[in-house]
C-alpha cells in the first residue's frame, strides 16, 4: 500500500495512519541467552553445594568454593540471574506485544541488559571472595546494591516508557503484574539495603538485631512474592493463553486475584520469624496474612489450570503447555504449603529443617524453573521463525525435570521431618535422645538422593540447551519483527469536558501527590530517629563487641556460617535443653546485621560462647572431623594462615558508633591496642594447650567471637545470682 | 520495634499508590469489558505488506 | 391423506458456507477452495482475503453472519443528513471524529479481531475499539476523509451492519456509574490497613510499646475517615431519603450503626480508653459494598427498558416535491417511476420524529414500517414476527392499512402516513401500560428490617434504663455497643449475596433478570399467562405436512428448484423441508407474484406454488391454516400445511407448572391450534384466541384485580403492554442480542423448558435469606450478651462481625450453588 506511506504535504496536521514498527527481538534473545547460561551456572552451583553437604571434601579445600560461599552464589544466581533474566526476557517480549509498541528505548534496553549481567558477574566474584552483607538473598555489598538500584530504575523507565507510548488502550493483566513487580521490588530493595559503608565492599546493616531480622524477612518474603511470583504470574497470564491459543479462563478473576495478592503479600514476612525474639503480635500478624494469602494464590492457580479446561489434548501434544501445567501445579502446592508452614504448630517442626529447603525448591524448580523453560521453548521458535527442533527431546526434558523435582523434594521432606523429630526426642529420663551429629548422619542418604534429583533436573536443562541450539540453527533470527497498529488516541468522553471538571480533578491529583510527598518527607524525618534510638528492651549486661570480636564476627559473616548455623534458641524444651536459655530480643541490639540464620545444617550457636575451650575451636576449624567425628563441616584451614586485617578496625568502630553502638568517644583510635591485647591473651591460652599461633591470625578473632556469642546474658544471670547471694 | 513504623509507612504508601492506580484504571474503563482483553492478546500480528 | 415427504439427506453431502456456516444450495459459489452460501458471503470473504484478514476464519470456525439479504446502495444515505449524523457523533474536531456504533452481530473473538482491524480496510479509520460486553465498536476516523455514512457502509460491507435506531438520536447514553466501585476500592484499602494495624492490639502488643500502639490507633482513625465520609455514602443517602419520606429503609439501621460505631470509636481514641471498632466498621462497609456491587450486576449487553425508539429506524425515506423540506438535501436521486409529466420529486432521508401525517414514505425491502399508514404503491408482504411472533408474512394490497412494527419483505413500497410515529397503534402500547415507575415494591427484607430495628431500639432502651438505675456510667458504652453489634448488616449481606449469586446462576443458564427485586417478584406470582406464537412455539420453527397426491421425485425436484429463487419465508421453509440430494434444475420460465405465489416452467412441466387463490383460482381467505398449494400442469396436486411447532419439552414444563400455578394462554392467532393446546395444557387452562395487544393487557389487569399475581411470558411487541402490566414480565428471545420488548426479565428461547426450575430457584431465595438471617441473629445474640453488659471489646466485635459475615457468605453461596447443582443449573 504505497498510498499509506505518502507524506502529507498540505497544511493540515499530519494524518494519522497505520504505524509500522518493529518489535525488538534482539534484547529478548540476549536476556534469553543469559537465562540459559546463568540457569546452568546457578544449578551447577546448587548441585555442587548439595554434594558438599554429604561430602565436604568436594569444596576442594578452597575458601571460595566452600558451602558457606557457594550457597549465596547458588541462591543469587538462581533468583537474580536465572529467574531475573528469564523474567526480563519474558517481560520484554510480551510487553512489546501487549503494548503494540517497540520498547521505549533500545539504549536503555541494552544498558539494562549489560548492567544486569555486570551485576551478576560482580555478584559471583564478590560472593566467592566472601564479600557479603550476611543477609540472606540480599548478600550483595553496597556498591552492587547501588548498581542494582540504578539498573532497576533504567528497567522501570524502559517499562513505563513503553507503557506510555503504547498503542493498545487496555493494560492487560500481565502488565499490572509487571508494574507491581517493579514498584515493590524497588521499595524492598531500597529499604532492606540501608547500610553504612565501612569500606569498599564492606558495610553494616543500618538496622540491628530484631529490627534487622524483621526488615530482612519482610524483604525476604516479599522478594519471593514480587521477584519470583508476580512477574512469573504475569508471564503465565501472557504465555499460557498464547501457548494454548485460548483466552484465560476468567479475566475478571485475574484482576481480582491481582489486587488481592499485592495487598496481602506485603505483610506475610514475619512468618519467617515465628518463635524467635520478634514480638508475639508481629509474629501473629505474619501468620494471619500468610493464611489469607492462600485465597488469591489459589485463585491464580485455578485460573491458570482452568484456562486449559477442554484443551488437555493440546497439553499432551505441546511441551510448552506440559511445562506450564507442572509449573502452575507446583505454584499451587507451594502456595498451599506456605500458609501451612506459617502456622505456628507446623512451623515449630519445619523451621530450621530441610522441610523449608524442599518447600522453596518446589517453587524454584517447579514454578520458576519450569515456567522459564516453557517461555524459552515458546519464544525461541517464534523469534527464529521456525518450529522447535525436537518435541520429543523437550518432552524428555520435561520428564527428567519432573522426576528430578520429585526425587529432589520427597527425600528432603522426609529428611526435614526426621531431623525435626529427632531434635525433639527425649529419653524417658528426660534427656535429649540424640546428639546433633546423630541427626545429621541419619539424613545423609536423603541428601544424596536430593543431589541425584538435582542432577536429573540439570541434565534436562542440558537437553534444552541442545534443543534450543538446534532450533536456532534451523531457523534464522528475526532481530526486528515487523508489526503494525494504529496510534492510540484517547477516546473522548461522551460528555464534553467542562472547565470546572478539570478544576475538580486537580485537587484530587494534588491530594494524592501531597500525600506521597508527606509520606516520603515523614519517612526521611523518621529514619534517623527510629533507626538509631531503638526501643527494643535493653539488657544491661549486653555490651558491644570488643574490636577483636567484631573482626571475628565479620569473618563469621564472610564465611557464610549463617547458612548452616542459626543463632536463635527458640523457647522449646529440646532447644533449651540442647543449647541453653532461649534468645531474647535485647541480646541482639548490637548485631549489625543479625545472624539468626534460617537453617540448621549444623547446631545452633546462640549459646556457643564458653561451651568449648579455645583450643577446641582451633582444632575444629582446622579439621572438624577430629573434634566431632562424622561432622560434615568443611575445614577452614586458611583461617589459621590468613592475617587479620586490623587496619579496618577504626573504620568499623566508627561505623558502629554512627549506628548507635555505645563505644566511648575516640575509641576508634585505641581499638587496635585493645584488639591486640585480647588476641595475645587468646594465643597465650592456646599455647597452654600446646597450640602455637600468632596473635594476628584470623582464627584468633573468630575464636574470640565464637566464645562471646550468647555470653552476655549468662553474665546477667550470674550477676543477679551473685546479687541474690549477697 | 520502631522499624515497624518505617515498614508501615512504606507499605501504606505503596498501597496508596496501588489504590490510586486502581481508581485510575476503573476511571479509564480498564475493567469495563472482560472478554475483549483476554481474547485480544491471542491475535497474532501478521503485518500487511507495505508494498 | 397425509404423507411425510423426503427425509433429511446425509449430512456429509451438504456443504456449509465457509463464511457463515449456512447451508449451501449447491457448490457454484466458490472462492479458491472455499464454498459460500451466497454472493454476499463470498464478497465479504474476498474483501478480507484481499486485506489479509483471513485470521478471521482461523480464530473461530465459520464466524460470519449470513449475507443473503441484499443491501441497497443508498441504505445509509440518511447518515448524510447532518441532523442525524451529528446525533451519533460523540466528539468531533478538524482531525478526528469519534463515533460509537451498536453492532448486535458481535459474538466471538473473530468479530473482535476484524472490527479492530478496520483501519486496514479503510484508510480513514484511525482506530476502532470493541466493547464486547456492550456489543459496541468505538470508531475514530479522519474528519476529512471519512463520514459517518462511509463508516456504516464499511461495517456493512463486512457483514457487521451497525444498528442505528431512533433511540440513538434521542438520548445521550448515561455514563457508566463507577461510584460504587470507587467506594469499594477506598473501603478495601482502608479496611485492609486498619485490619493490619488492629491486629497488634489483639495479639497483645506489649505495654512497653505504647508509642507504637498510639500510632496504630491514630492511623486507624485517619483511615476510617474516608470510609465514613466517602464509602458509606450510599447507606447515608438512602437513609436520608427514606427519613424524608417517613419510612425506615433497610439502610437506616446500618447508617445508624456506622455512625455510632465511628463516634464511639473516636471517643475511645480521644479519651485514650481504647482502640475503638474501626476495623469492624470499615469491614462491614467493605463487605456490604461488595455485596451491593454483586447484586447490582447489570447485563450491559441486554436492555430491559427498550421502548419503540430502540426498535424503530432513525430516519425514513420520504418522497416529496422538490424543496418542500427545509432540511438540507443530501442525496438526490430520480425515482424509477418518475415520468416527464410528473412534478419532479425527490427522496429525502428525514429523521423519524419529523414525519408528519400526509407524508408519503418509501419502505424498501427488509425495512421496518415505523408508522401506521395506507399502502399506496407496491406490494406489501409484511413480516410481523416481532410484533406477534408469527413468522409467516401477511400480504396487504394497495389501499389497505398497514401497521407499524412490521418488516416489509415484498420489495419497495410506498405508504401514506396516517398517524405520526408517537401515535401509532404500536407505540401507543407503551404509553397505555398502567404500571409506571412510581410504585416501588418493597422487598420482604424491608419488613424484617423494620421489625428488627424496633427490637433493637427496645433492647437499647431497656439496657439504658437498667444501667441508668444501677450504674449510670455504663449506660453510654452499653447502648452504643448494642447498636454496633446489632447492626442488621448480616441481613443485608445475606440478601445481596444471595440475590447476586442467584442472578449469576440464572444468567449462566440464559435467564437474565432486570434486577434483584425481580427474584422476589418471580417468587411471589401465582398465575402465569403465556403468549402463544413465538413463546410457546418456536419462531421460524414451523412443522410442514403435505396433503394430497403423493408427488414424484421429479415434482419434488421441481418444487425445490422453484422455491430456491424466492426469498419468501414460506419458500425458504419449504426449501429446507424438501432437502434432497438431487441437483437443482434451471427453470425455463420463472415468475414470482409477490404475496401470491410462484410460477415456474421446467422443460414442458409447469408448476404453480402459492395461495389457494393463486393456484386453484378459488379459496377461502379466512382459512385457519397457512398452506402453500401446488399444481402441476394446471392440475391441483395438494398442499403443504404449515403448523406451529411447540418448543421442546413443553408438555413436561407445563405439567410441572400446573401443579402450582394457574395458567392461561392469550394468543393473537386464530384458533387452529386450540385442540393441540388443550392436549398440552389440559382443560382447566383458559385459552383465548384473536387477542389484540390491548386485550392481553386488559386480561392481565383483570386477573390482577381478582387478586392474582401475574407473570406474563411473551416475545413480541404485541405483548409489550401485558408484559409491563404484569407483576413480572418475561420476554422470550431467540438470542440476547435481538430486540425484546420492555420486560423484567429476558429468557433465552433455548432455556425455555427450564422455566419451572428458574422459578424454583427464585423461590428458594427467601428461604436462604431467612436461614442466613437466623444464623446472624445467633451471632447477634452472642454479641448482645456482651453489649448489654457494656463490655463489648473491640476484639469480640472484630471476631463476631467478620465471622458472621463469612458464615453468611458460606451459607448463601453454598446453598445457592448446592440448589443450582441439584436443579441441574
């Protein structure tokens, strides 16, 4: 139609005609490739970490590859690199088509892409180097946090820009999910990442102890909700109808589901902290909201599955739909189990055990992984203008993956249950029936099975890589896919717009804007007051860490000890019997960040101080097997060699002072002399046990910290006892 | 638990933003027709050749 | 002698139109591989094919509309009339013109696809957006290159003829009322956050955290304000209105409860005594708004309030001497019959309301007759099916009176206007109807509510007296607590959610009620009056029997080949009845005398088909039966008798209804079917024939005067008066996008046999609401136990209120759905 391309040369405004434009497939390809690569990397890291749990030597004795550093690498790679890239690929593909518009800016798209990959690379390197904030799923250090914020803003500009220049009036429900993802993740990331930099790649969380824990799990749960759930639900609402070629079962339900989900999700976080030192009412709040969550979650799941009602013959044929069906089913299972796990009675059993690991992997492997595979299988043939190389291979991938999930999850559920039961067993005489190590050894076979399941899943992923590669070879990539649409013109309202209506509307806009401004202003004003002056009940005997202990604590964080050891004794008979007095909120007021942990692969350390002599710790770190035969803890031999970086001490003290830790004024200058003094006394003590070590080794600092954990409160008991005796 | 105040303010602000979005979308008739949007996404773009 | 002829042929051999799925009369109309039933369908296909819009056919199988009807090139000429087209345009500037057309044919995603791709077909279209629910397409087109007429013609050319009625000219469409949804959104936001901040209090926020506790409380107050001032408005508005009219509306005690709860809570907050009941208050408002929205669900694709304006055309062609009309002429065309001698005449599109007595109007084939008048030229073969339900057209000769509401099927004719549109016999029916909007029926809920309110007042008074005597300090808390806890919101919730769900279930089954009140109206009736034609009988579904000498195969073949050339409904019916596999013959001679019959010659055989007079030269004009006579070579062979076909399972339905209701039939028809009806309905049913529309109305009125509560079931405009007069008028319609007379409910013809079940469902409504109410009373009594003692804690209120609401929801949804499942709905 040459007529349509003729320029108009008369004086009237240019006539509006069909606009021809191109969808940007290149950026989708880039994110898709990244998804595949980082998916494999993340899964490999997970498998490696899983093997280390029953075969610690698999860490090769190297610091970067020990479990404590591999696990953050695994979780970050899967969440932010694999699912993140898959979401970006899926969002950028679907957003263009839903908005009938090319992405807002190619430049921003590519900054987003390379920025995100650079963040991932930086994350991988720093995590392996032990640069971590010590907060789960938010381990990345402050410069990377800032980079994430910037890239996220870029992504936001690109997404909203695309939405603003769309040619389709209606915002399809998937876009709502994308918007919610962006807004909420931005907020979560910023709030949880408040930290005070000490040096390049070292910072302390702005919050301390209980407060830090609350913010962390408010973040942690919402990261699951808004990074792993809402974007993927958005993808489901686009790709499932597309793949099945039928509209979603109920569009109305999808809208209600969306609004209900985003509201309730925000407050479910505290369910990660049941029975901890978090105030009871805050825990209960988390429980109530978690239980309420089941309604919108299942609304979404049923809406997905019902979309296939009457089209199950298609599911038999199409691997894309197969993956989606299992993904959605897993979503349903995980969102049913979630509220269940947040019930206090269930949580008492499941928490700190492998049950939780099984639960998240139903979500991770099933929901996120399968959804990512499905959209890759859907998009690649489309963008390469061909059909899938081998349906059979994809079906095999599907079965390997599904069986992999089952073999992964079932043993872990069993393990979690067994573990928890054993922890809680007492002999008739009222003694704990099992040593912690007994519980570890009894579930080793399940750990082995789990890694087999993971391997199957990984092999399946390799099938996909080959299949997609062959598909790409067979087709030819269409970097810019032609499309056409008419420009979006606002449908003028039936009634004519009168001036007073515009005036009327302004105050409403102003009101909303001013509310936001007030909220932000109030927030900025409140931050210092609330963060520094904590009103957590203080315990007089709880004192700040000594400089050496502080350094030791940073080593503890660096090595990711929190990935296996909790520091939170819950008020249960078995835990009090096994570890000692249950933990109080006031004990953690100087913990920036908190180190409560979420998993007890090893025993709790909240009352570790004073349990064993210094020499035990020294030998244990050198070779755990000698002190606890059968232990699955890796050796940390390098701690015996590495010199402690004392140059950082003054900066650390000053940072702590800024956070309200009551070190005396000017203490930063004297800190290192205190540090050396304490170190010398520890080396002297070790010498008595025939261990010769220099005072400036990292092990000394770590021992100092380990011997301090949980002692302050014992001190209080002693002093009150002493007072009573007087 | 002063940190709750911060979380609260943020959550309410976010919820308010979503409320505003909800009101906007109702106002602009986004939810007026719940058949068309679900079907519309299924139409594949086959462009008409420009020449 | 009766004989059933030629059975249906094997389906495999029948070919169906690629465009509309209609039966093809042969395979001659092809385009590529695809076969079409008519030239119109092929045309549409070719247009779409040329513009690469054939996805239309991929999205759904045979999605088109049949294009058999021919269309006049100047059919939409009236849109060139500025007065008419500007009435349709919603916005216009030098670049864009905005316009919304109603297109009843929209039915599937293919329609959506095609109608939103209009820009490919016509470059002046800038955008076209479909609202599926309302079957509307909103167009924006270039003001310079496009016109309203062009748009209408474009849509018509692809088989989506816009429906433009007189209604479009008269009124602006009311804006969609979104107020309730805004209020619900605000209430939901506030309620959610208040709930969040009330929990800490219930979960025992520690004394050491007073600061936090106070912040929670004040935020709750702040969030409760918009709910009180904005979201609760509907309740306050109806209360104020009802108080002005000196009666207690159901919302009155609720408004009172909301207000008291708010004041009491604020008092507690300001005095530092406690947290108040903000969560209960906002929660109730939220749930009640949700219920109200569910119950107020409107079927936007349906219209219950149609009057003649949405049925009549917007304009009509008037034949006038040149220059007689002041309106700017837009189309000038010499009429075919114009001769040299005659004064030059012109045809003008004139807006319908401007038609005056004495005008001569031209009605083209397939057009509606909008006025009563005298036939002055042409042959009138008028299909009154929409008026009477009778699909067999009536023939009128020159000089006869024709009534408004019929559709001309006999070609072009001219009519001398005798009455203006608003005074015509048909439109008069609407104004005659006795029932206006003045009498508002009060639901039984209002009675319960009134009674309930007084009980609450008595309890409150008794409590007040008791505490005044014993411990005056407790009077105020106790009395307010009673109003908080005894709020009859459960009653309202039960009612609105039950109604909402019943409406949903019924509409899923093809029974659409105007509003929730209709449920109660249906439940209360005791007499059902049926229209016959189109209601008890299926429209167009005629049974044909042959009487006479058994025809040979060749005769059948000839009859088919003859009627294929006629568009007369009887011919069409006959054609499909005689479906055989024999090829169609081409007649040597063919002539159709409109309104009389067909003469056709095949080889040396001459057949005549038509009225008794046409075929046999004699015949009784007042015959009770409709028949087509057939003669071969001048010898009468026999006749095809067309009889009514009753709806499937009618007998079963009637037996069902008879056990509970008195039944009557009022038919505008002759009494040919009397014996058949007696067989189905039994002797006790009164059956009246030859009833004019006013007779139907008066019959209904008479029954009502005798104390009956009447349900009228009809389909045509001739039932309109009775439908409105009755306590519950139900319009039967073959498709919901067809036009139905104003009514309280629209019943899809395919769901007709479920009528008894629908009525049962409606009757269950009251029982379910009552049960729910009993349950909520139990909750209320539990709450009152605390309230009269003056120690109703916010926690108890917060537990009782939502749990009573949830119990109600469970009971209403559970029992309605259970009942629906049992009734197989």
